[in-house]
C-alpha cells in the first residue's frame, strides 16, 4: 500500500498538527508556482496524502491498512472501504466538520484552477488573449459605426448585424479572460484581492462606452453631414405600413440606388396620391437621409423629382 506518512516524511501515525506542518513545508518547495525546485507530480502526491490524513474517516482506514501491512495489532474497529467512502460524503454534523470540508473543497478547486490557468497561459498568454478580444470589440464597434446608416439594397444590414454579434461576443470573452488573468495573478502573488470587481468594472466600462457612444456619435455625424453637405430632392416612395415608407433614389454620380426604410411624419412634405416625398440627403454619404417636414423646410420652391 502507499504510505502517506512516508510521502510527507513524518513518523507513522502522526497527528494532524504534524501532518499539516509537514505539508506546509513541502508545499513551499514543491508547489509549481514557487519556481526552482518545484515538482508538479510530486506535489500532487503530497496534496493527496495530506487530504487523506486530515480527514478522520480516510485517516482511520489508512492507519488500519498500514498496521496490517506492518503486522501490527489493530486496536480499533474500522468500517469496510465502501462504508468509509459513504461516511465521507455523509452530511456534516458539526460546524468544525463543515468548515473542514469547505476548506478541503476550496483547496481542491484552487489547485484545479491553477493547473487549468497555467495550461491556458502556456498555450497563449492571458495578456495576448485580453488584447485580442479587445481588438475584436474595437473591430465590431467600428463596423457598427460605419454601417449605422443602412442601404437596404446592399449587405449593410447583414454586416451590421454580424458586427453587433462580434462586438457583444468580444465583450463577453474580454471579461472572461480578464477575470481569469486577474484571478491567476492573485493566486500566484496574493495581490489584488478584488479581481472579480476589477474585471467586472473594466468589462462593463468597455461595454457601456461602446453602446452609448454609437448613437451619440452617429447623431452628430448625421447633423454635420446634412448641415454641410445636405441637398433637397423629391423622390418616389412606397408604403410599408401606415406610417413607414420605402424610399428608393439614385443620387447623381452614383451607380447604385439607395434604398431606405423611413418613418413618414404627419408634417412631412409629400403627395400621397402621386407617391412622392421631399427628403434631404448628404452628397458625401447619400445613405444619410431624412424626410423633410414643413417645420424645418424654409425654401420657396420644390426641386425636381429625383428618380
């Protein structure tokens, strides 16, 4: 059988205090994060031996088997192995036992997470992962911004929808890898305990700034274009429903037509019978277009229809 006391380099049948002291001493030299002298495989054996000897049920069974191996008299009753395993997972009956089990589970989870983070960081460092997802967020944001004004005769709406997916996916993965990076750094250095709050704050800031800035910047862009490059035109339209229309026109100098779905205000300058409406569009970017109302139109004439 495997002698857990021998693995920890302590006398047989030592008490828990001696076991813990030996484990701490070996962990300082064998833990994978300490650098020189570390031994991951040996540390796994030490951790398993420590878990065995700090649990009353498993220690009792281990000592029983060790006495049998050493041909020593057995002075206590020992349950069968299956019964011992069932008792180990029985509900805790005392606060001390609850705390001990919680600490054991937390230690096992932390060891598992450290190995997982180390393997991921070895393949591609977390810094590069976070920067990569940040670039995807920026790329998705730029595509949404450039295609905010959609020409429905093109692939603008499809590309814009794909850009939203890339932006939101990038934000989610940015947060996930940032959280793992900060937690891995905390486990190694024991610095920066608020890694969860920091990762949420940074990711939420990126998401909120990205979402809020898009309509604000594009509202300014629309106002700037219509004020500096605006041109009036009478164009044909077709009804989509009671207050929405589809406007299709071909600005001078362009090969392709512009198709826009727009709301038709009650004060719009239009002719329902002949199906024409007055619009103002940007000569620099004809996709930026709005329906002209009587309130914001001060000209004394109407331009010729633009078909």
